[in-house]
C-alpha cells in the first residue's frame, strides 16, 4: 500500500475529488494548509497600506491506495491539478506499512 499526499490549489479540489471518485477511490482526507515557497510573495493594497502575503493557501489531500493503482492516481491528480503556473503543488508518495479499519478490524487492502 502507498500513502499519497498532494498539495494543490484550493480551486482544483473538487476536480481532483471527482476524478479520484471516478477511479473508484472514495476515501480521502482534505486539510486546509498554507504553503511557503510556492513562488514570489504577492502584495496587495488595503486602505492605502501595502500588505505582503508570503503564505499561499493550499489543500492537502491524503489517501491510501493499493500499490497497483498508485501511478494512475498520481497521474490523475497531476493532470487535473495542473494550471501551468508556478505553485501548482506537489505530490508525495510514501510506503504505507499497514491500515486497520477500527470498526471491523479489517487490515491491509481490505481496510481501504
């Protein structure tokens, strides 16, 4: 099993959720985060004062997938989340040793 973590732009979340659901994956976790280093800081004027925004809003998606689906899921996330501009995000894939469903006690791929 693999754990896929993706940092994407907030407005791309629904598109990613839909494409992942079409692949038959219904379990995913979404966390609102802020990222630093995704490009030059932006500045905005508010009531005559200039404000600098170093942090960019992002959505962090996490999902556990079977080994054979990993490449397809990563490719789908990249294709849907890509806008072609700096700060589109990143995808991280790591090994997942085990998963256990608390309600039933199922383990491994059955818990997904």
